[in-house]
C-alpha cells in the first residue's frame, strides 16, 4: 500500500474567547506582584485564546478535583464535536473507525475520554483504543505514529486521532513568578481530530491529494528533563517552562531536521511548507533563524499563536489545518511538521501532498 494519509482533519475550541488584554485583566489580581507581567503578556504575540471556563472560575480556590471535573464536563462535548466534524469532512461514519487514539494531558479519569467518546459517538464494540497521556505539546506526533502503524499493520484500517487539551484549567493564581506569568500569557484550550487511512488511487496532477505521512523522527535530551515539565499538585497541574527552552531547542533542531530529510533524499530548500509548533514567540524566532526559514514559511505557525495561543498537543494540527486551507498546496509538495515538549523532546513528521 501507499503511505498512510490524513483523510480528514478538523479543529475546534471551547466557546469562551478572550483577547489577550481581557485575559490579563482576569488574571491581574494574581499577577500584580510581578512587575513584568503586563510586559510579558504584551510580548507574547498572542491576540486571542479560548477557554473551557469563564471569567469567574479563578474567583475562588480551585483544587485538583474541581479542575478535573471541569475538564470532563468540557472535554467530552468538545471532543465529540471535533470528531464528528472530522468524520464529516472525510464522509466517514463513526462506526467505520477501527482504531481510536486519544491524546490529552490536562485531565484524567477512568473510564477515560476514549470510552466516553466511543460510546457517545456510537463507535463499534470491537474498536481498538490507545490513550497517549503525559506527553504535552508534542503528543500529537506519537498519536499520529500509533495511527500510522495501525493502518500499515492492517490494510484497510481507519484510525482516528483526537488531541484535546484544556490548559486554562491549570493556571496557578498563587504563583507570581515570571515563569508562571509566561505560562499564563501563552496557553489556551483547543481540540483537533485527524482520520488516517490508505490514500487510495493517485489524485489528479492538478489537485493535491491528502497529506501522506512519509516519515517520522524523535529525539529526547535526557540531560534537560527539568526545563519543561507539567507536575501534578493539590491545585491542578503546575507547568514549568524554562527561559532557556528556545536556546536549547535551537541548539539541536538543525541536525534533527536535516537527518529526517537526508534519509528521504531531500534538502531543506525542497520543503515548501513548514508547520512548527508555536510553543511561544521566542521559540518560533529561534527556530526560524536556526533553520533559515522565510517569514512566509513561518506564517502558519505565527497565525495559530496569534489566534489561539499554545494549546499544547492539538496546536500542531491547527497549524497543519492552516496550511491545508491556505489554497497554496500543490500536488507533490513536501511539508515538515515539528513539535517540542517535556524532556525537551523533539518530534518531526515529513508529509507530502
């Protein structure tokens, strides 16, 4: 068979949408002891974010149980709506899905989202399932890999990946550190679903077919585990995002990308589309410089950061959606998707339309 391909893609967000200025005002009582907080929010290059909770959520103390209950209340309907749109885009019924991968690290329960969503959507009782937990911003990549492997192992399989995060539930109002101000300034909520299957017959030379998953790569630096983390506390998850992250990523990413391309007989100049996880404005700046990319090649990642902030795992799929909806993709074009997260893990996927 040909390489597995993305047959359907959909993104969605919770209904509450706040401007960056509104978010700062909501959180200002908790950030007022940090004189740099306002400047950090302004420098984030985030204009809007969506949230599963309203303005009053942090008006009272929110412990982990309450945050997790809010996660389940919002994640199930958001996940179901996102999956339905993805399947509709591919003209596929929920009962046709053979394998479901759910990616999330901002809430947990047993039975989890996989079972709750499968039952709600009417998926088959012999549905095979995998949950990808605790991987953070790069987690969509191992989710896609599990789906890709399922399709390769069983020709004709349809595998669905849902990446869903509600980061706003875990803001820490009792922490006036600069690091917490940075986290509060960039993270938002969102969900994305992709359907993976056989690309089928070749498409017209005039019309790009679905994005085929050509190759993947992973690298983890075990000496920097404390630079990016997400720790469970009595008041939700506390995020750690070291100020050195941009420099650490830029130090290794060039060789990482070139190795992925070299084994597929490609150079960076032959890749037309770049989808880089917008972990933050400084990260995008460093990677653009390191990889020698033009502003035009960075615009999809910067647009998602501007419109949604960093939504953790689904964010890279929002970037891919921006690329595909741009109307610029032509048959045969190559794209590289890059993600980064805890452990200072780098993930890459090479796609071709």
